[in-house]
């Protein structure tokens, strides 16, 4: 352990972990040390640059609050979140694909009856959502828990709307015997990820856009099936090809159909033009033990 060189320090550090009890922990830590040391050698990192990196990570931690997770945001913009998701959720082509959970999911969401209005009275284009949850064979999945959350017409989630106290634009539903669920809300808008913290500095330094395309989040769970964490993007959104968290997948891009108040499947339910979004979600069974 004495007089270690820039090449010799890596195996020395790894050797100190040889008594790690959990083999998986040992595998991850060894790979982490190897790759981290390789980066330092590859770019010949200076002391000032290393100090700046430590400061960046420290400030990232200090930016985290009960309603903001800057480390998850950092993982998102570096593509790590979607990489972990891609490796963890390999599914058949017809199964609904995953996307990022994002930082705005809340456990304290209200349970609503089918076709309830979850907009919280916030202004915006009315959105009618009709969904069905089925298995790979197309059979309905009754009793599935469906979490929904999305932004308002200005791109704000409920905790960001001034004066908004109660949860809005989020709810928990249960599918009926036909696997169906539905709700009414307002059409979401594209919005910037938080740019006032360390992640914002990184995005600015790399000249990347902060704008996420509009979307509706859904998290679906049912006994015997893999959980699906996904979102649906409007086909006409201008930011589909520049999502800073890499969450857009072609299979998750949908037509957000717009109708006049007196036309379409929901005519007469509103006095202004509205958007209709329909989607069938296909669940994969849990792998056999």
C-alpha cells in the first residue's frame, strides 16, 4: 500500500474490498472504482477540477428537499435513469414500454371514482382520458391500480401552482371488470426541468434545452404482472426529439385528438373545445420464479 503509482492505485483499492460479504456489492464496487479511476486517468483530472466536482455533488445534495430530488434529476439528464430502466424492463414489443418516473409522483394522491374530474378546477383545455388495461392475450385486467399525474396548461404540477393546497391533476383509479378506467382533467403542457440548481448549471454548460415535451404520467400495478411506469406524449409536441431526460419512446407518442364542444365522442360534456386521449395498456406477467 506504499508508493502507489497512478496505475497501481486502482488494484490496491480493489484489493481492500476482497472481504466484502455480498458478491453483488463486491461486483458493483469493483466496477465503480475501475471506471472512476479510468475517467480520472483518461482526462488527467486536476485537483481544482476534482474539487469543483465535489462541490457540484455537494450542492446537488443540498438542493434536495421533500418535494425536489436533484440527484434523480441529475440521473435523468445523464441518461442513467433510462439506461437502468432499459436493462431492467426488457419486454415483448406489444407490451407497454416504461419511461421515467420523474420527480413529481406523490404518495398522498386521492383515490377517485371512474370518470372523475381531477383538474382541481384549474384552467385549461378539457382533457377526457379513456384507458384500458389488458394482458398479452388482450384479456382485461380488472382491479389494477392506476396512478395518474400531469402538469397544468402552464407546465406546472400542483405543488408548483401558487395558492394550490389540495392535490390536483393526480389521482389513483382502479380498473373495472372490463379493465377500463377514465377521468377528466385539463390538457398538460410542455415545461422546463428545474434550471435554478446544479443540474441547471450542467445543462447550461452543455447548451442543452431544459424543455420537456408535454405528457401524462401513469403507473400501473396489478397482481401477477410487472409494474408499468410510463407516460404518453402528444404527437404534435415540438420537444419530442429534445427531451432532456431521454424519456420519449415512439410507442408512447399518441394523438391528442381535439374536437369542438359539439363534436366527437364527448360532445355535450363541455362548452369549449376539448382533447380526447385513448390508450390500451398491455401488461407483462411476472417472470416465473
